[in-house]
C-alpha cells in the first residue's frame, strides 16, 4: 500500500493490559495499517518493556503502510493511549521516551480512558469507564476540568477488571468445594478451563508458579457463561457492574455534572461482552446520581478513539472521521477472526 505524499498521517496506539493495537490512518480517514500485539502496560512489562513492544509494533505498522525504514517520522501526529499511564510521573516519562523516537513531530501520551471517551462521544467531554484487564475511569467537564483515578489496583481501592474477576471465580470455586459457601457451578467450570479436576488443583498450580496469576483473567468468559445459572458467578458480575457505576457516579459528582446530561461511555473487553442485565444495572445506579446522563456502551475498540483524537488534531473532516471509524472497526473484526482461527 502506498501513501500519497499530500496525505497527512496519524499514528494511533491503544495499549492495553491484554493487547495493543497500532494503526496508521490518512487524513482522509483511510486505514493504512493495523497491527496487534500483546500487552504494552508498563505495570506489567516495566518502562523499557513497554517502549520495546510499542517500537516493534510501530515498525510493523510502518511496513504494512508501505513506509520504508528510512521514512522518519512515520506520521504527522501520534496519539499514544496506554493502560498503565496512570500517574503524572508515568505519563511524563513515557512522553519523553516515545517523543525521542521520532515517530511524529507532534506526539501525545495519555491514559487509555481518553481513547474510550472519544470512541463513544463526539462532545469532547463526559465520563468514560474502561473495564477490561483492569478498571479505570476519567471525567472531563465542558470547561476542561478533569477527574482521574490512580488505578493502581487494590492498593488504590480498585476492583473490577478481568484479573479481579478471575481471582473471585477461583475463590468462589474453592469455597464451594470445601463447603464454606453453597455449591457453585464454578467449582467444576473453573478447573475444567485449565484442564484440571478441582479448584484446589488450580490454586496449587498458581502457588507453585506452574500457572501465572495473570492467567486467571482468562476466566471472565467462564463467569459470564455460568452467571446464567449460578448465583456465585452472577454476584461477581453484579459487583463488576456496581464498580463501573461507582466510578462513573463519582466522576459525575466531583465535576458537578449531575444535571448536565453527560454521556457516560463504558467499554473494554468485560463490558463489550456484558449481558443486557449488567448494562441496565449500571444505568440504574448512574441515574441515581445523574438522572439526565446517557450511558453509552462502546462496541468499538479504543483504537478507534485514539485514531479520532489524532484526526481531531489535524482538523480532519467529519467524513474522514466517519471513514476511519468504519474502516478500523471492520479491520478489527477481521483481525479478531484471524486470531481466533
């Protein structure tokens, strides 16, 4: 694929706790390249590991867009939205390191919650809650005031991502097996997922580091499946819904947006797979804080929002933004099917 010389190029990165998407998009909205890799979270990989993963993926995207290795910079603007870029110190360090790589004259690093917000609303303000491998939220008022959360896990009061759901599922399975709680179908479904016969066997494998603790995030689909028939599984998802609503409601309250008719965008892997009753539970709790708020479930991946933020920066037309949204979503679907296959 060749890139016309008159075309401005946007580099968009959505780096998550589980996967990382990198896209190159033309100023007309044409998708030039999309590549996917594993996690790029600095919390999981460390600072240098994060930079290394992103560098490899950007290089792959440049090749996919028909840009040679001598083409520097690869884009006019870059928007890098990362899970794990939570504290100012982390954002500033990543901004300095990635900016020095020469990908684009204008490069901005931010938390991935802003990508989700832009994916779900065109208003430029509102609240977004990401619930995927981890959980985080951001609130932006129309006057620019912002509410953020440190999102460092249990030490900052966070619960609700895929990792938390997996631990809760294994815990419920073991409590069912030894009689501390009523019987749960998770007692059999959890070990079956790992090819084992009992939840204690799974726990022992984790204790002896034969299975990584992070692998428990794979249990989210199991919990969704069992929630249709099992009270313990459903209670885990009820807690997830309540945590999403608490984050959204807190941001709305702190920004005085209760009566502003704000959009509340929810997304991430756990939310995209959520049954309708979970979304309705979130809506009820959000409306208890802000009756005029609109809960928006973002089915598109946050790479879409990252790309649109870049297109916003070059004043791309609404038609270009619509094209980028459509082409990226189509490409994400194709990429997901390839990975499943």
